[in-house]
C-alpha cells in the first residue's frame, strides 16, 4: 500500500492527536496512531481508552485502502521538522514495516496490526444533542475549566457540568470554594438533559477549538459523548453521578454593589497577595464610600501590605475575606473592562459579574468568603 500526504498537514494533525495519548498505557497499542486509508482520505485516530480523537486529511495520491498502527513518538519527532513537502508512505502489511520517503531521504518504522486498536464506545440511539458555535464553546470552556476540582471523593466536581433546561444551557464548574456559571440563553430544550465533561477532554477541546464560525455538535447519553468539530471528532467517557444543585449556593439578595476596573483590581491583588499568609492566602477586602482597601498580613514573617483603589460602591461599609489566589484566577478569566462585585454580608458568598453581559449570555462567578480574625 502506497500513499502521499502533505508534511505540514500530517504534522499538524498528529500534534493535535498526540495530546490524547498517555505516557503510560494499559495497552501497548494505545501508544500508536491508527492510520486508516479509504478512498483517497487518511483517517487518523488516537486514544487513551477513555478518550478517542479522530481527524482526517485528503491524500495527494493513494493506490488503495488499508489500516495499520504506528508508534506516536518516533513518527512525531521525524515529521515535525519538515518544511512543506510531499511525504510518501509505502506500507507492507505482511512484514509490518512502513518506509517513509521525503525530498532528501527516507526512514522506516515498524507497524502494528490495526485490529488490535480498541474500538470506541458508541452512544445510544436516543442520545441527546446540543449544537453550539465553535467560538462560544471554546470561550465557555476557557472560562470554566480553572474552577473544576481535583477531588477523589467527589469525582462529579472534577469536570464541567452542561445543564440543558427549557430556559438555557448552563455551563458550570466548581471546586466547592469558587463557582462559575455561564448561561447560554440561545440554547434551550423542552426536554431537560445534562452531562459532566471530564477535565481531560475539556482541555483537549480548549486547544482544538478555534475562533472560526463553524458549529460543534455534542451528542451524549448517560455514559459517553461524541463531539464533532470542524474536520475532527472526540469521543469521551463522561463522569457518572449527580452534580450538586449549584443554583442553591448562589445568594439572591445582595444589596451591596461594587463596580471597579478589573485590570486595576487584578494588578493590586497581585501586588498584595505575596504578603498574605502562605497557608490561608487570606486577603481582607474593606469597602467604604468610594474606596476598596486590600490588606494582607503574615505575622509569622512580619509581612504586611495595604493598597487602596477607587471604586463605585452602593452599600454599607463592609470587611470580607477572600482567598487571594482564587480571586486572581476569577478576575483573570473575565475579558471585560469593569466588573460588578455583589455582596450580602461577610459570611455569605460574593458574586462577581461583568458590568455588561455578552449578547445571549449570563456570566456569574462566585467566591466563598474566609473568616476574618478581627
């Protein structure tokens, strides 16, 4: 079997697929890329047994159909340095050897039997489906991924929760201390449905999705999801279990409202945070009139810091404690100029919202307060 493919197209696709492959695999063949040539198209697959990524490339020429698997590391290293040029594969399925020739030379690599490559799990015929724009899904994954947990006792918290309701699609992540809830108001369904996307496939999508105007189709049942984007497909096992009622932790009546420049607050927090106690990372927010004062202290090492920033505040004077590193993460995952911080009292969660919501979206982030030692 012989076929020719563009070097840059092949290198680009293999690099994307290689992110699925684990350094240690339960099956040796999971360290391979699966090549499937059919009617002049090369279909490429990589898997870690729970996530399967597929993509395709139009071949320059091909003399037939066939399948084989080839080790990811050596092939990636060999093709990544090529300038744009045709690469020709001559594969002998009897001797399990692939000879790969290019403008100035050739190399050969052993191949494996493609039939040993595990087949991905399918989804049931009555699966639910969500269609969402490529850029919108990318934006929402970027905004929520940082808030997922790393909790062995509550695995449902380790992923991004997609909650499809008659009102909207809510995309949620929380580690118990901070929470992100994005409502996509243009996507809704009379038949409620939900799934929890694990962190690894979410990270893969974050790197794969671009800013083009295409749509992404997500079909899912109770166990698996099939996500089609552009010329690729990601099949992943979902996290099973019941996600907590995230709406119940969002305080509804927050009479104290603070509007402030996001970049100014972010810069101030980064200056003050190194002076906070290493174990608690506590920063005191004291807001009164038109001033927000940030205080950090670590008496064990005789360190303190204070900074004042002007803001627009409607409410009672208040002191409330937040974990500095988490608040920095929250501010870093907005892209607006001004943010609105809504507070009820020092014992209840603080809400952070953009001063103006994007079209057809409702973005909310929540931070649990920390106890202040007055």
